[in-house]
C-alpha cells in the first residue's frame, strides 16, 4: 500500500511539471541559449518583468532567498513558459504579417 502511494505521488509530481523542471535543470548553458536565441529582447524583458513583479508582490527582491514548495515553483515555471510562448507566438505572427504586407520593421 505504501509503495502504491509513493508511485501515485511521483506520478502526480511528474504530471504537475516535475519532469519539465528536471529537464530544464538538466540542460547545459549552450542548450538554454539556443532555446532563447529566436526570442527578441522585448519578449525576454517582458518575461523578466513578469517574474520580478511576482517576486516583488511576495516581498522578495535583490539577493533575498525564499523557500517555496516545489509545486509553487512549478506553477511559476509553467506560467512563465506559457507567457513566453504566447508572447513569442504573437511576435512571430506580427513578423509574418509584416513580411506578407511588405511593411518595414
């Protein structure tokens, strides 16, 4: 029974993004840079500002350390990924529209 409970907890953790967090943590610096190479500085700045705002609301700033449950960290990571993906998608759509209409950047 105990083993089954542990397996269920592990499956739940993975379903909540634990696998994604572990994957991102396992990437080397070069691989991380390749993930962001097609993203404009504006999108990266927007993502950074979002996180800074969330941390400021939690009274965490500068070199302050904060302890938080892994679930909350995963939630923050997932929201960051979704927001970044959506911003990049909008940016790519705008670039495509400009290319099709011949408008300058």
